[in-house]
């Protein structure tokens, strides 16, 4: 079994549905065609500064994939990581299909390369001190990977499209009491928080003397004013 990954970049002029459209055009047909050969797969989306280079050779990504997005001044890129475990006998054909799909839809990758799933999904980020025992990293990596795969498959199942312009989006949910923003995944997020009791905080950022406030999380603070934020306060919420 080959455990591999690639990182797919979209052109800087792609509209806001870039990730859903990439999933519908590339990942869904790939995973359907090779369903019998894939032990697992999952994908994740990113929007980061143009110089960020994890899991790829960023020098092989052309400038038009790392330019400022419309209405912005700072160069950045948008991409999706795609991790997978594919049967050895299908490995070469699978990655050839990836390359064909990337070229057909105007995307870009630098390569396909090995992926250390245990170091990633079985690492300290996902494994607490008390359970950091022999063999537990492998077990935790399997469980986290299954969670990621099921989440990715739910996203694929919730896709709508292609429309007349060949683009995809996520389904609209009419249960506005449970999903006020119209996303089925609001209910899934609620149950995830319910099941796990995960700490969920909103951070309020302040700029002294300017009466400027910003709202964000520990992972994604809001854009800072000149000189940066002066302080932040975490407020626990029930989700």
C-alpha cells in the first residue's frame, strides 16, 4: 500500500467556490473510479501567504497561482492537500489520473510524494500525554484518518453540481432552526462539540486608543491594524 499526498493549487482568479469545484471536478471522480483500490483518502483546504511551502515544491508553482486575490494587496495562494493510501498495483495509474485531472481543469501541483500518516495524525497534536504509549500513535492515526475520510466523504455527498458553468457548491439546508446559515454541517458541528465537549472559544482582539475590536479564534485571528493587536481575551461558548 502506497501512502501518498499531493497539494493542488487553484488559479488566483478562481471565485469563492474554488474548493467545492475542485472537489467536484477532481477528487470525487478520482475516489469513485479507484474506490476498490483506496484504503483511505481525505482532503483539506488552505488559504495562506504566497511563500508558504508545506508539502510541495513551491518554486514549481507558477506566479499566477500565488498572486493577490481580487480586492487584496498581499500575495497568497489557495490550495487543497489530498492524502491517500492506494494499492501498490494502482499507484502509478492513480497518480497519472491526478495529473490528467489537474491539467484538464487548469489546476497545478508540484508533485506527488510520500506522506507519513503516523507522524501526522498520530503525532502529539492528536495524542494526549496519558495515552502516549507504545502502539497508540498508530492506533490514533487510524482513528483520526477514518474521521477525516468520513468528513471528506460527507462533503462529496453534499456537493451540488456541476451548474451550467461547470461549478460546484454545497447543498442548501432548509432546517433554519438547526442550520441557520443553511449549512447541513452546522448540525454536524453541533453534534461533534456535543459528543467531544471540545473547548470552543471566541477571541476578542483590542487595539488600545483606537477603539478597534476584532473577533477570531486562536487559529485564525482577524487582520491586525498597524502595530498589531495589543491584547486578546478568550470567551468560552457552548456550541
